[in-house]
C-alpha cells in the first residue's frame, strides 16, 4: 500500500491541509492532518513523515500554495 500526503484547500480559513493517506497509517494524531501555509511546510512534512509522494486536490495546483 502506497503512502502519500494529500493536500486540499480550506478556503474559509485561508490555508490548506495536508493529510497522511491511508489514514490507518496515521495512528499518531500528529500524523493525521496538519494545517499548512506554504510549500515549505509540505517539504517538512515529507521529511517528518518519511513520505515522498504528494497528491493535490483536483481543483488546485502546487503553485496555488506560496513557496514560503
């Protein structure tokens, strides 16, 4: 089973969320969902969670998130 980080917008709060998928791998709540504000946050999560793949919601592009 492939692990990846799913990124989706949270427009009402002006930020994005990153979630570890599949959630069954996120037994630690700090690995379940994190609010992010920059692409640098995603890079940090990739290192922390030891996950290389990032998938973005259909309605967004990586460039939608500030570089940071």
